[in-house]
């Protein structure tokens, strides 16, 4: 299991939350989302768990930490799969923007990739047209990623098309909403389990009256 994340520092993360949130509030919300994600991945059966980080962040005990490498997001995604090693080992990558994800979601994705005759890849569509998870039976398949435009409403479809053009059988996972805007944050917080750090952070850092309408 790989988690691709950015150090939750004000001004560097979740800038689309500002406004209505301040940079400090957005960073606290991002930190909570990352903490929830790492907790969920820790609870998911996996041979190895790796935090691929832009910046610095303390990984949970038993995890490995790798730096992100590459210019574009597509390059960093491909390099995350390549740097994780070993080859020919089923690997699932997620980001830090879906704190509502469950261990069941992730275990199911890994299981699909490890059963004989299962898909070559699993892709979790995001509500905004991107994707929240990508799993590959062979991490080498990630070589298609640098050529795909990221952070657009067609990223998910383009990724699916690229995998299929390579001749891969792709299984689609449950769509999830990722957190880009203040409205996303409120919707995702409501979908989080009890004791979610993310839901608590969103509830604590509430913009003033009328701010969400801006």
C-alpha cells in the first residue's frame, strides 16, 4: 500500500479551501485527512505500507517513508510505484484527499489484484472526474501515468483509457468524493466514521456566517 501525500504546511496544501478557510485552517484539515488515511491503511492487511511524501511527515511505526520524485504529478505517481519495489507485486496507491476511505475499500482492492484470474488493475473513480485509488498487479504498468493530464475532470477517464490501451483488464472500484473545496470538506466529513480526525477538524474550523456562499 502506498500513500502519496504532501506535508500539511500552511500555504502548501488544500489551497482551494481558501477562502473560506484560512491557510492555517486548511493545513489543519489536510493534516487530519492524512492522519485518518494513514490510520486506515495501517488497519488494512498489506505486505508493506509506504508513505511517499513531498516534504517531511512522521510515518506510523512499521511504515517506510520515501520522498516524492519527479516534476509533474504523473511523473511522481509513476515514480512512487517504481521506487516502492519489489517488482511484480500487487500495489495500491491512494492520496490523502479521501479520509472517508475504509479498510474494507482497500482490502477489497488488494484482494482483486492477488486472486488468480483477477484484473490487472483497479481504479477508484472520484466524483470530480479524477481518481482516488489506483492498484496495479505489476507496478511496472504505472509507466502510462506521466502522459496523462492530472487534476482535470477527465483524468479518471484518460487513466482508464491508457490502462486499457496497454491491454490491461481494469476493475472499477466504488466512486468516492475527494476533498478539494469547502463544500467537499463538509460532505466528506459527514461520510467519515465516528472519531474521525478529519470530521473533527472540519467541525472545529468553521468559517464565519455566509462564507461558504462566496
